[in-house]
C-alpha cells in the first residue's frame, strides 16, 4: 500500500487537529483547504482572518470552513491561561510580561496550543528557519524521557513506495555523541514502524566490524552497543559501511553473522554532514522521494518544512505529523 494511503487509514475518523503557524502563506492555505476537503484532519491556521481571506481570494482558495486563530486577538481568558502555563513551563526563564510578548510569535503560540492539548501537532518552517520552528518545541514540549535530543529523519521511497527506507539524522545534530547516536537509532526504529517499515537498523560508518580504526569508528561501535542495550527488541547492528548494509552479497561477505547487513531498512548516519549529503544523493541520483524531515523524540509532534516546500509537501507532512500524534 502507498505510504499516504496507509497513513490516511490510520488517522481517518480520529478528528486530529494540526496547527499551521504560517497561516497567511499560500502554500499552507492550499494544503489546509485540501486536508479539510479530503477529511484527512482538522487544520488550524494562525494569522489575522482578514489577511488569510485576502491571500486565499488572490489564489482562488475557499477558506470559509477553516478555523483561523489570530494570536494578536486571542480570547483574553484563554490567553491568560496560556501565559501562565508558559511561565510555569519555562521555570523562571520568562516573566509574565515577557511571556505575553513571546506568545505573539506564531511558532511559540502554535507550540503552546500543542502543549495544552488544544491541537495534536504543528507543522511550520515554510517561511521560518529550522531554529525558529524547533526552538519553541524544545523549550515547551521537550523531549521524551530517555531522549536527550530531538533528531530529524527522512522517509526515502521510490517506485510508488515499493522501496521505502528511513534515513536519520539528516537535519538536526551536527556531531552527536555515542549516547545521542544510540538514542537516534532507537527513535528511528520507532518512526520506521509507524510508517510500515520493518526496522532493521544499520549504524553507518566507513568501517565494517573493525575493518578500520579511528575515533569516529569507535563512536559508532559504542553507539551500536548502547542502542542494542536500550532496545533489544530491535535489530540494530554496526558499525557497517553502506554497501555492507544495503547489498546482500556484500553484507554476507563483510558481516556474515549480522541480522542487519545486506537488508537494512533504517540507516543511521554518524553525523549530520554525511546524513545530509547521503539523503540528497539518494534523492537526486537515485530518484528517491525524500519526505521530511520528521522530528523524532519530542513528547508531541512538531514538523519542520523546508522553505522550498510546495503545497503537496505540506499536505503530506501534515499527514505524517497527524500519524505521529497517535504514538
């Protein structure tokens, strides 16, 4: 089954609400209109209603059925509750006066809607940087117990989903420690399951099972051991070169006793530079569709769009975010 057909089945009838802080951006409005019309989920747009309507009219969208919230004119009592919750969550790092100003920022406002359970997830980043999207989530929603950092994964699929893999971390952590890399591996296995990928996790390196020696290789080997201890229920192995993890004949030759070599479905890169390069090579040379980044490890789902994303990307990432809310 196509990935998004599968996701639609999972979220159908759940009345999941996703907030879009960039509610006056045409690509966001177009995707929200489609999501509502297709009865996939309930979109909530942030922005001045008159501005949303003006942009929608210019682009031929009908937004009468969409919920639009303006942070500047949000109902007083509800905003007071939001301010109090923010001050409590930040534990002395923001005064009430500062909180009132901060929460006028649509990304902070949207994140608080998620935190308070008024919506189920958030999709932003089409006109904001990754930092502007992720920072409020880390400050307010925070990471799950046992996860020290969030990470960014991409679903890589080709041939209408007949080939589907997960690449991680390709978006957030520049040089994760062995402990952080292990946590990324475990969270990536969980993400894979959500998207109907049987997780066989390869901890990637330029070495396979000690074929090379260096601190970088040692880090991946240590991360593998930690990940196996954290989640013995998953098949996680390393360190593995990419060919040993992907090609059955090479895996059998280089790591004959491995349950992952030659048949990996989840690829954990040792640091951001190789992860970012790797997914883009697969996307451009291999004609894989790269869906993401999907933020992993947060208590509630927040997704970060690329600023080059189109309406279809927004539509799909909203479905992914909705599915994450069911975990």
